[in-house]
């Protein structure tokens, strides 16, 4: 008997690649906060190795250190030995959910989150209620309810909520491909205008765009939280929904979703899943890798670019978003000068499940962004956008947060 059961335990071969060099420490958010070895990637790797030993127990302390990991994958980028920490934590989290009994309060909170966030129809009901709660200062509520109100994205306008997204949009001019866009859950409900301009920008660049209503959710939140069965079911449904469309690429404008879908090949371990994952691209990754068709006009704005962890670290997409923004006439692109590699604290559900650590990371990131003198922020993930908006507001220095594709589309409109 060991702390981990035989169903997909963390792989000893991955653990053995860690040489404990410490290159990961400077990029780990929780080590930056507490300088505690057990809250570093190499410390958690030691705990994972111990959990594989016969007679080991999945202790409360062990679970605490695993839960504190944001899953930001900055350590994967930093590691000179190529340790696939992402695969380790992805296998550890379901083990924790199967074998650790959480408190009644924790179980209730997680149930509420997973019964709402991956379900767009339920979110549509919830969104205006959150807006109303914020308007009447119910955001001062203590505990999880108050955090959800404070950290939730601002609900879109009534017009944006009511105006349906087109299921098919023809390419403008010479066609260069056929793509499908994942609408997903949080992005679909809280940021429909990001989807709208994504479709318009893709069409302007010569892509026929399909935006199917299904799947409702790709399973990213569940996959990154250890709800293995639900996540795999959503992964299979997502593959089935897109495979029948016959497209060149499956696109997403949410970094967490792209990271999850690119991981289907690993978690499902099938040829079909690997072929699907190979076709997944972030919209910025695609448009940043091709010559533009649509002319670009000026957008006079000083913009700080924020690297979403699941775009920069998990997917390795860094240069393409910057290239797209730098190609916009009049736009001044600014880099965050301090702790650029450190997560903003959103990390899926982390800012709701680990609120103290997430709040400190959010405050630090917002402060570093303000140091740039930016007039706006570009962030390609809905969780990052909501987290940054909340902490800039708390600092009394609100800035508009745009998805980079919104700025690209503004430039295309300016150039026509």
C-alpha cells in the first residue's frame, strides 16, 4: 500500500529527471511568497516520490502543499533537465481527490463551483446576479460568496448577452483555411465580445470560421482540479464535436482551454486524441504565425502585455501575441519589469480555493503592471483578465484589460 493508487500515479521516471538544481525556485509563485522548500516544485517532487513508497500515507500536510501549487508551469519553462512537472501534478490531483477527505465547507465550495462554472446556461443566470451584487456593495460579503462577487468578471452588456454569435462566418477575400472556435463556458458568457471580434478578425484574415454551440466546456477547470472522470468525459465530447466539422484547426481565445485541449493526447492516450491536440491552436498563435491579409491602422495606446501562464508556459506561445501587438501602428508595447514569470494568482479556481495566496500574487502583479505606466493591459485568458481587473480596482488604479485580439481587430477596423 502507498499514498497513491495504481491508476495513473505520478511517474517515477519523470520524478527521477529532477536533479534538484533549484532553477525552478525563482519562477515558482508559492516559493516566491513563502520561501518554503515544500512549496517549491522540487519540494513537491520529493513529496510525490515519497508518496510512491510502500507504506506511505497521503497526509494532510502533503495535500496542503499539493493544493498550494497553482499549476502555472513556470517551473517547466525554467527547468534545464526537462522535468515534466505538468504531468506530475496532473496525475497527483486526481489521487488527492480520490483519497483525501476534504472538510464539509471545502466540499460544498467545490461543488458550487463545478456545478456552475463549466455550465454556460447556468452561468448566464448567475452573471447578472453577480453584477447586481457588486452594484449594491454585496461584494463586501465575507468568505467565498464575497470573493466570488469581487473576482467575477463584470457581466457583459445586455445587448452583448442577447446577440447570438454566428455559427458560420465566411472568409473575406481569398480563403486561406477553415477553422472552428471553441466558445466554452466562462469566455462564452462573460466575454462574448472577445468571441465576436475573434471571429471577425479571423474572417478578415481569410479564414472561414465555425462557432458551434457544442461543446459547452472543454473540461479545463476539471482537468486542472483533479476531477478526472468529468474532465475526460468533456475531453471525449469536445473531440467528437469538432472532429465532425472537418476543419484545419480548432482555435481558442482562452489560454487555459488551449492548454487543456493540447493535453488531450496525453491524458486520453489515444491516436484520435493526439491528432486532435495537434490541430489545436490559440487564435494568437495562428494569426501571429501567418502574414496578415487585412491592413492595420493606428491604435494609439500604451499597452502592458501580461503572459497568461497557460499560454506562455503550458503552450510555449510567447512571441506571436507580442508580434501581433507590435505590428499595430501607434501601439506601444510594454513589458512587466518585475516577476514577469510569476503567475497573477488566478490559475483557474485558485483565487477562490486558495484566496490568501492568490490575493497577494494579484496585488503584486497589479503593482508591477502599474510600474510600466501603461494605459491598458493585454491578457489572453479570462481568469487573468478578471483577476487583474479586481486587484487594480482594489488598488484604486483601474485600467482597461483587453484580449490582444480585441486590439488587433480595432487596428483592422482602423485600417479599412
